C-alpha cells in the first residue's frame, strides 16, 4: 500500500492508544485546542483547532506552548 499524504507519520501510524487518553479539548482565550497535561501541572498545546487563520500566527497559540490549568475551560 502506498499512502500519499502531507500528514506527519505519527498522525497516521499511532504510537499507543494510551497517548490519546492524556489529551483533551479545552478552550483558552475562547479558542479550542487539543492539549495534554504536563508534569508541571500546565496544559501543553498539541494542536490548534481554530478556524481563524489569525490564531495560527500568534506564538502563544503554537503547538508546544504551555499555559496554566486554571486558564482553560474544558469542553
């Protein structure tokens, strides 16, 4: 099978199902993000789920950015 895609390999060939139980969708500044909790009790952005292109230009909304647990509203 040949798979032509622009998606990264780790999105197609998943590592472990336990990795997905750590992730959840939360709202930060009114923007939805897929996040996971870090060992320092912060949320780390995994994916920006916004449909507004301007939200992708902000460094504080980039994947890998962190913010406190108290700053987010869960969905």
